[in-house]
């Protein structure tokens, strides 16, 4: 099964999420299990309910969780609360969280642990910046970012999203070959644990999705901008 995750970031009111869900539901009809695609929407907290599918054709993810389980942490939402609100997955360590909110390895390790306690499957994001890419440091960076998984339960389900920072929201996609290389490296670095699904993210569109998925290593896509329209996300899932 290929996994397709729509990361809406800070977009969509509840009414907009409801309209998306209605249109997306029509586009995918009875669902895409038969076509070998598992679908996930990651709306903002406020739109989780509005984005839910009563028929279960897609699951929900949250875009972040708190590093603490509970307590006096104003403004935070715990992994247990996300699970209680219907999330099956949680995006952890997105490059925007790393960059704008200063999230680093030790903090992300705690977030992963909270996901496990709550039964959420993490979609752990890794990826190098443009400077790191140009300096040939991709392998180094990925192995550093994946290091925190050594403390994660080796038999627990895990999704890793390779999202080169230079490809996110830029219209510049990694080449299918780059993608395969990164996914192969991630698989090798995590070979001592149970099955890991590796996604690619960064300017995925209906036009380039099939090419990115064509080689064996990539198990799906994490889609930002092109997931905001039901029609284009459905087209990517069909790819
Ligand atoms: P993008 O975002 O598809 O808009 O590049 C991907 C992501 O940040 O997950």
C-alpha cells in the first residue's frame, strides 16, 4: 500500500475542510484501498472533526504534538488528546517546526515517545537544507536526524518522510534518482528495526507524483501545497 498524506499546514477553516472532504469523497468514490493507496489528511486542530470521513476512507493525522504528556503547558496539545480527537498519525519534526520553532533532536525524541504512549504512528520528517545538499552532506544530515530513533521501539510502526528543505514549497522537486538514493539510505540506516515506510515530500504535484513513486524505494508522498485542492490531491493519490 502506498501512503498519501495531505499536510494542510496553517490553512483551512472548518467550513473549507468540510467542503474539501465532501469533494474529495466524491472524487475517490468507495475509497482507494483497492487501488493500493492509504489516504491521510492532516488538518489543523480546529478542523480535525470537519475533515473526518464517516466512511473511514481516509484517516486523520495531526501536524504536531506536545513533548509533554500533560500539565501546565499553555497552548500545547498532547498526543493523547490528538488520539482522542481521532488521529491515527502524527507528523513530527517537520522542517518548518525545526526551523521556525527551534525544534531539535532531544525535543523531537520526547515527542516521538509521547506518540508511542498514545498509540499514534509518527510520520517523522527528515531532510537536508540547500546548503547541506550542495555541500554533499545529505547522508550526514539524515543519519544525524534519524539518530533519535535509536530510542524508539524497534517493532513499532513508523513512517519516515524524506523532505529536502530546498524542495518544500519551492516548486523544485528532488529527482526520482535523488529520492531513491535518500530512501535507500534511510532504509539502510533503519535496517535494524521493523518495517519502515519511507515517503517523499517537497513540491509533489499531480504531474510529478508518478515519476517519484516509479522506483521501488518510495512508499508514498507527504503533500503540502498540492493537497489543498481536493482535485489535485486525488490526482496525486491516483498516480
Ligand atoms: P509542499 O510541502 O508540497 O508544499 O512542498 C510539503 C511539506 O512541507 O510537507
